[in-house]
């Protein structure tokens, strides 16, 4: 059973920064061809050029994954390619007190973290079912499993992603499409590193993490890569927590 991603083609949403960038990088190192989706054209071009200069097979598509009108253009850009792996990585938080969320906040959080994941996965069904043993990996969060005080609506969406992962794994098993999720805890992306300048937050995270260190994006990407490989081809409907023991200590 192969412990690599050779001859696989993957789509990674939000692959130019943070955890998504590490997932793309890991997939390339393991031999996959990767199609990267992000909104900022200049940054996407910069990253794609850097990977291509190292000899990797990588393609960029500029799109906002919450804009469902853009899906036809994405499908056209990949029309002649098989797709073996979809990583739904785009997501983001807007922490507020529950009563302060406006209608616009609610729509935007649900669109970004849940509905775009649903719509984009639906959109790729024909491609995934045509591949032999395709894989979907959804990026959830520890916030979807435990109350971590970072905003209730993001938590609701990330919990829904975990249930969606289970339900879809069963529904798509007849097509041999596996569906799994990864749930990270605080991970040292650029965005989170800015937040962690707040010493009290840094102390909170470290003191509540049995391994007493904050995850690197690569540590999340390693779990995603495992789930994407044929080496994990009897695992479906599962969520791997990558949290340095945080949730184990809370149980
Ligand atoms: N970092 C953490 O501590 C942590 C913990 C638990 C879970 N997570 C989850 O992990 C995932 C990645 O988080 P991250 O912290 O690595 O994010 P990040 O550093 O903010 O990076 C987000 C990536 O997604 C792209 N993106 C954002 N909105 C997009 C949209 N609407 N359409 C297309 N691309 C979009 C961004 O590029 P453009 O701006 O160019 O579009 C960028 O490449 C999210 O689902 C997040 O909820 C993160």
C-alpha cells in the first residue's frame, strides 16, 4: 500500500497561507499534482511560481469559494483532469458574544465555514465519483468538539462539518469515496501568531495543551496527507484531532 500521493491530483481550497499552504506543500512533496484555490491573485501567482520553480506540478485558480457563481469557471479550469482528493480547508472565525451577531455576521460565518464546503463538495461529486477511490478531507476545529470560547457560530459550523463528514462518508461509500475530517487546535499560522502576541492567550493555550507546545501548520498537514493516501483507505467518516492532547485532558 503506497505511503505517498503519486499519480493523485488534489484540489485544496485556501492553499496560499497557513494550514492550507502546508497541506499543498506536503501533498507536492508526496508526489501529488495540486490545484490551489484562493482569492488574492498576486499572492496565488507568487506561491504557484515558487512551487513551479522547484519543479512541482501545481496550478492556481483565483476564486472566492463562497461565490457559487465561480464554480463553473473552476469546473472549466479542471475539465480535462481527474480529481482524486478534495481538501475543504477554507474557514475563518468572527468571535463575538452570541447576542451581538448580526444577520450579516450569521450569513457570512455560515457561508464561509459550512455552506461553501457543502456546495463545493456537491459541485465536485461527478469528478470524485469518476476517480478510483477518491477522498474528501474537511478541515474542522477543536471548537466543533468542545467549547473553547472562540465564538458560538464558528463552533456550530465546525461541529456540523464533523457530522457532515460522517453522513457523507456513509452516503458516498458505494462510490468508494472516503470522507474524513481533521480538527486542529490553535495552530501557529500568521493569523494566529498575531493573536498569540497576547501573552495571556499564549499562556492559556500552552497551559491547556498537555504537550505544552502550539501546533505548526505542518503538523496538521501531516494528518491530512495521511487521510488523503491509499495507506488510510479503510478509514472513512472519522475526524482526527490534532491538538497536543487538549481534548483528551478535558474528557
Ligand atoms: N489556525 C488555527 O489555529 C486553526 C485552528 C482550528 C481550525 N482551523 C481551520 O483551518 C482552516 C485554515 O485556517 P488558517 O488559520 O490556516 O487560515 P488562514 O491562515 O487565514 O488562510 C486562509 C487561506 O484561505 C484562503 N481563503 C480565505 N477565504 C477564502 C475564500 N472565501 N475563497 C477562497 N479562498 C479563501 C486565503 O487566501 P486568500 O485570502 O487569498 O483568499 C488563505 O489561503 C480553516 O478552516 C480554519 O477554520 C484553523
